[in-house]
């Protein structure tokens, strides 16, 4: 069952929060677009995980806009030093200023600004913005989801057979989907968060991986998929709880709901 605001005032707050998050994501996306396929500094952030000036510029914008509008909310960002005070907050912004940095550096337009709002551990609001394709995915659990202002919902495809899964290029190259090619239609896509947006918009039935991911990779996307009528869980099928001390999740499963059990079985093999 999705998140349901306890009081009418929470509805008003979420509407306002979505407006602020949307505007912040658009501004951050504009900054990223200015760096795209231009000169920028790539800093070492570990294997296959570059950090660019675009990440840092977007992070600065998001923090200024979101924390400025909601100073009492907690904050967790991939590009900001984590502090334990967020663990005491009921409302927490969880953001990835540029999810899909690798694709960004390679000139592949499959990356997004990802913003999620968590209330008491549940993702309730999300914004994903692809600044190159100009796709703005938004959603509030219990209210609906939208792509560029138009309502979206997950597909009603009821069977695993013939379903489209947006998956990791790396995992596809490693052959992880080879044995399911007669059942699934795997489509490689860059950003983890962007995959969630595509599922929410009905452009694929699922995205999944048994590998751990960080909360900021999926928080905004989880809210949007659930707002669009889909289901999200870890690899055991358990709903996500966010704003934990160690912000890692045990696998990713997002679907239209109908095939969720089937993709969990695939991940368990």
C-alpha cells in the first residue's frame, strides 16, 4: 500500500515541496546542460565513477533551493558530506545531483537530476529530470505521476514473457540477461534513476539488479514508480526504508506490479 498523508496539511506541504523540487531540478539540469560535451574537470571518484564539475554545480543548486525552502528537513546527497543529524529528522531530502555521470562524460544523454523526499522512512515524492532529452518525471505517492505535466502510469502488461526491462549496460555486456532473452526484452539504459522514470511512464515493465545501490540512486524514482501505480522493493521483495545510517539498499526491483514476483524469482537464481 502506498503512502497516504495523515492530514490535509501534509497534502499542501507535498504540493509545495514538489513545486520547489521541480524548479530546483530544472535549474540544476540547466547547469548540467551547460557542461555537457564541453570542457570540464573529471575528478577521480573511484573506478567507473567519475565526478565532474557538473555534479558539484548541480549539488550546490539543489542544496540551496531545497534546504533554503525547507530548513528543518534533513539532507542526504551523493555529493555532500553526510552528517548524522538527518537520522533524527522525519522529513529528509535524498538527492543525486547527476545520476549517470559515466554516461554524461561519454556524451550519452541517459542521466538525470534525482530528487526524493522521505517522510518517516518512506519515499513520498520524486522528481527526475533529464536535461538533454528535456524529460521531467514527477510524482507524489497517493496523488499521481506526470511526465512533462502529463499524467503517466505503469503498463498493464501482465506476464513476464514479452516484457521490457531497462537494464545496466555493464550487466548486459556481462551476459546477465542472456538466458532470459527468449522471455524478456532487455534494453540497456544508463542512469539507475532514469530507468525508474521510464518504468513509471510505461516505457518498460521493469528494471532490476541484485547488486546493492545507494539510497540517492533510487529514492526519487521509487516515489515516482509507486505514484504511477507500480511496485518497488529490494531483492527480497521488502519495501524500501530510507534515511538509514548506512544508505545502501540490497538490490533493486521496480515494476508495473504485475510481474514483480517474477523478476524477484529471476534475481534469486
